C-alpha cells in the first residue's frame, strides 16, 4: 500500500519571510508525507501606501515596532530548489485574482494545500483549486476582530485576550472555515509582546493540520464554517494612534505599580461537598479558610488524601518570597481551625516545587508535583510513615507545568503545560500503565487557550462524563477556574468545551482561584488576596533595574 502523501505549495512574495512564517513553513515540510510542489511567487508590483490618515501608525511599525517573530529570515537554502511559478494577479484595490493562465499552471502542480504567506486578499478560482483549499492565518478572533492590525484594537478595547485562526479561505474576508483557533493574553502595555506571542505560538498549526489529514482525519481539512458578522477593522488614524500610545503608556505604569505593590498571598479553603456539586446551577461556596499563612509566604495548590485514621491530609505548595521558591508541605486541618506546624514532604532545596497533584491507586497515595526546574516529571508516593514523598519513577524526561495524571477508559493520561506559554498551551501524554512509557498525543499541543487550558485540579466523572478543571488566566494568572467537559479523548483526538466558571470566591481571599481538587466528600481549593511582600518588591526592583541596564533581557511569560 502506497504511503499517503500531501502535496503542499506556498503562496509568497519571495524567499524572505518573517520568522513566524519561516517556522510554520519549516514545520510543515518536516511532516512525514508532505511533498513540496512549488512556490507561487507574487509578480504584482508592490503599491506603497501614501495615505496621511494612518501615517503615524505606519511610521511606528516601520521604525519602532520590532517583535522577534517578525524578524526577516531568508529561506533560500530550504526552498531554493522548489519549482517556482511567478503569478501576476489582477489587482483591484486590496483584492488579487489569478489569471486563467496562472490557474492552469497552478493546476498542473496538483496541490492538495496552498499556504498563503504572500499576495493580498485572494478571490476567485484559486481558492477552490487545491484539494484541501488555501490556508491562511488571521491574527485576531474573527468573531470580534476582522481586518487588522493584530492586537491593536484588542488593547484599545480593553479585551483581555487576542485570538488567532488558521482558516481555509473563502470569499468572505477573515471568515473562512476555521481549521485551528486559539486565544492568548493581550499584554495591554505592549503591542509588541502581544503580537510576538500570538504569531509565535500559532505558527505550528499548519503542520498540525497536515499531520491530522495524513492520519485520515476527515474533518481536519474541512474545518468549521465561521458565522461572524463582525465589522472589518482598519489601520488606525493618527488621532486614534495617539490615544493608543497614551493608553499603552498608562497601562504600563499601572503594570509596574502592581508588580511593586500588589503581591499574591494564596491560602487554602475547604468546601464541605463533593466536587461534582459545583456543576449544579446553584452550588454552595461556603468555604472554610485556613488561618492566614506566615508573612512573606503563601499556601497554594491544595491536594488531599485521607489517612488510615480518616484524618484529612493536605499537600500544598508553601512559597517563600525571600527565597523565591516553593516546597511541598503537608498540613492536617481540623474543625477548630487550629493548625500545628506544617511538615515539609518534598523540597527545601533550591529547586522550585508546586502543584502536588495527588491520587490514590491500588491502595497507594501517589503525588506528581510540578518540578520543572529538574527537567522532568517524576512520580512520588507518600511513604509508610506519612512524613515524606519518596520517588517512584520518572514519567517524562521533560518538564511540564501543573502535571495532572488520571486513568480514563483503561489509559493513563498526563496533562500539563509547557514553557514559555505555561498558561496557554496544553500538552497530553498517554500510557497503557501507570509507570509508562508515556507517548505524546498526536495533536500536541491539544489546546491553546489562555481562558481554559492550564490544568487546575482533579479531573472527575459525573453522570458518565469526564470533567476537567482548568485555569482562566485571561485577565490575571489564576483569576478563576473553568470546568471543561471532555467530549473526545483518545491518542488521536481531543475535544472539550467549557461548561462552568467557578470563582473567585467573595470574601477574604476573593481576588483569585486556581485549584479545585477532590478528596472524599470534600473539595479543596485556594484563594488569593494581594499584600505587600517586601522581598518580592526588592526582587522586582532589581529586575527592572537589570532591564534598564541590559542585564536582564527576558520578557515576562505570557
């Protein structure tokens, strides 16, 4: 039986691409089964924009706007041997139409897919010529933001997220058939960071869809028809751009003030009801909070188990602002809310540990803490004397954030996120047994959505359906928890939908919520308030100074 192939061509303006485009192209041509068929090079002369209406924005883009994702990359070495067709479209305003002669020449290449990284707005027969259509990115949520420029109107409107789609083009502008879609945080004080994240994080989508088509996924290339009627945005006029500059500067000043003066203090709460009851229309949030943590520390990410005596044990991250690291501690909450000194179960060294995801299997209490600093995901178990976590085995030789391990329909599943988009990009691995070996899901990353991707606690069953808590980090890290219903999960497919938003819980710790975990008939959670942590303020001041002097050029994780 002949190996299935996918014949791919590229619509372009030459062999020099923006970095994110180059990454997308190189990812595609490295997919086994992809066959390059040619470059369709735009032969229409460039028409410079001479309008004074958007002069300030265009000057800003030319002189000051420098996202790394838009740096130019020459792909002559990678694409120079491809057949080239110079196609000169008929130009009508922003619309390009291929001539009959060029359509005939392109047809002879027999493309299955054309990736659009050049030309302008395409119309006409070229859209239906490839078997699976012409694929093009639109960096914006087409339900609200058609047109452009990317990220600009989201900042102007105060929208906390910026979307992106990979679409199969139709005659309707920025409203084709959606092949992939994701959402990323709008960095309201930096258009450059917003655009850099959206372009870079979405660049792998064409390769992902190619892999799905080659596996025989029928819906992968058909996509979902967009029903948007959103207005089409244009480049901002000069007065609008001046308002944008003012707003961005104001947002940046507020951001720096928050970094200096508003620091997180998380604490643990106990909800005396099973986690499934949170799916009810009217659910109780009568939480009993533990006493406040010591000054300069916080308690977060609670997971629990019942000891042989029926006593509740809670594992959690104890974070110390002085050292800037977390360790896994255990506490035994009692009804009188009087706590004895917590016990360190894992950590106390220079490595940061958090999210002690805990579960029971065959009579053993296991824990998979986040320990990205070690470069791996390691399974632990509570020792016989209940005073330490002992190492069992490494499950992955690569780090995951908030690793979440669960058994579903005979398969072990390990979910987590990966740097640098720890709040956005969900990865999945699966294994036939608890100790592995774990294989990556063929759709990794299975989801890119800052609103409900990052794991936030214990997956659970309710009336035969599987649900997964996830963080909503759209406005801030750990703003609230979203409960997703998993609709499809196997080594080849994944689909889920958000069904419930929980928190933040009004009261003393009412500024955030990022963990929901089940233990017996109880639900453990955490809540946030902001305080002034002097050690963190010193750390932030040093980071700001380093950036000014060039000593620290790292950008904040988005």
